[in-house]
C-alpha cells in the first residue's frame, strides 16, 4: 500500500484563488476598516467577522453601503476645528469610513 503523500505528489497546485463579487466587497470593507484601526488600541478585524455582520445583505446592498461609506470620507469637513492639530484633523477625516460603516449597520439609528 502506497503512502498518501505519494498519491498527491503528482497533483497540480490550484491555478488561482477563487474569488467572488461578495468576497471582493468583504475584502474591501475589511481593508478599509483595518486601515483606520491601525495604530489604535483596537485589533484588526477578520474577513469572517465582517462577513458575519453583513450576512443578511445582498450584493446590491453591499454596493450601496460601499458608496455611502466612500461618500462619507469625501464629505468629511476639511476645515480645521479650533485648537485642532493637523494630525487630529487627518485622523478625524480617516475615521469617517469606519464610523459611517458601523452607523449604517445599526438599525436602531435609522
């Protein structure tokens, strides 16, 4: 009897990772949220955690959420508030994606 290792030695590796539209959107949300969490006390979130939060939404709703979150970043006030440093202003603008994402997921806020 041959060992299993020899049976699978001739097998070709998979050519590419499988990807889906939903998976690409989940990766987009995860990357943007984790980018804003870097350097803070919060740990990065996994794709599985984001997927669990978004499991009830259809793909068209995910595209809508994506556009809302990107728009929130663009519409963040660019003015510097009184006694605000440049680093604080940058952090406030960068945090708008994550803030809008979690706001839109909470049904009690609507």
